[in-house]
């Protein structure tokens, strides 16, 4: 198929799970070798495909992220972390994933709402901002989208492309952690040259009318001037459009963000 067709992407799924494994042709104490030999043969096939088709992008997918390891990444470009694509659940998964691997290899798909797994309803903007923290993909049924959905997706995809390199290759700061049933999550990614920062903020429940906590950013050049641009959401009216890195890190920014399953995102770009 790869030789005879113009194929740019291959998703190699179901490369781990099986039922009733065994190897009756060898003694009982050697039968577990089937697991090792299976993996060696899988690697051999992928190595051959890599050699013959070096430009084909290959994604590893198995049992919902069942094979995410450095071995398979020697032969593939990216991985599928989980079959659970619920945007709220993914925030916690993505937090854990990025302790071990770069967001660049973390496929993050926007799927339908209500979600097939738990019936949770979320806005398209919330789903997209959750996925934009990794390698963004669209896996929803577009036949169910309206004009407003397409307009939202078009706007956010364009915004993602403008900051994608920073997100997938920059330095990741966890400003607010989603673990331990936290209602909040905030990630900030800063480009290697400190020329750009991208921030994603999520509030999954607002209790007692509380506002979103002050965000004090990290990793910026304190002497540089950074211009604020909104991807989604807004801040309090007295927030400056441009301020020094020191100001953004010490004074911080106050988001107008509350409710259930709400999200905001913005970028800072160095001016001088």
C-alpha cells in the first residue's frame, strides 16, 4: 500500500493486545518468549517501513495508549495516549504524560460532545483548548457541526498554527496543577529563545463564586517587553496590552474566568 499509493500518514493500531497467547512448540519455561519475539518482529516491520518510506509519518496506537515507550518511539513519530478523549479527563492525563514525553508526540484529538464515554457536555472552545496543549487533531463528526462550530474551529486552528512550535518544543511550566481533584489547571510554554509564551487556563468548577486566581507567569526575559494577544477569553479591564517580562511574572494577570468547564488562552510575544 505504501509503495503503490501516495500515503503520508500511517496509524499503526492494535500492536499489543491479544487473547489466549501461547507457544506450544517450545518448552513451558520458554513460552513467555512469545511476548519478546512479538515485539522484536513488530520493531523489524517498522524498521523496514522506515527504511523504505522515510517520509511517511507513523503513529503508534495500541489499546488506548498501551504502547507508549521509548522502544516504539525509535520507529514512530507520535503516540496515542488514550482512547478517552474527554477534554476534562485529558487535562490530567496530559499533565502526567508530559512528565515523561514531549507534547510534540502527544496526539490530542477534539471529539464529539456529549462525549461517548461519560456523556459529559463541553463547548467546542473548551475541547479545542484542551487539545491544543499537545499535537492538535480533529476527530469529531463534522456532519454534526454548524456554521458557528466551523468558524470557532477555523479561528482556533489558525491560532494554534501560529504558536505550535512554542507549544510542542518550548519549556513547559505547570502554573496550576490539575491533580488531586483540583478545580483549576494552567500550563505555560515558553519558546527556547524566550520570544513567545503561550498560556492555557481551565476552570472545571466554580465554588462559592470565587474568581480565578492571579496568574504570575514564569520563564520570561524580565527586561524584554511582551505584547498580550488573546486566543480565547479575556482579562480584567485594567490589564495592559504590553508590559515587561518582570511585570507579567511579578504583578501577573487576572483572568475573567469562572463557571463549569470554561477555558481561556493567550500568548505573549516579545517586542524588543
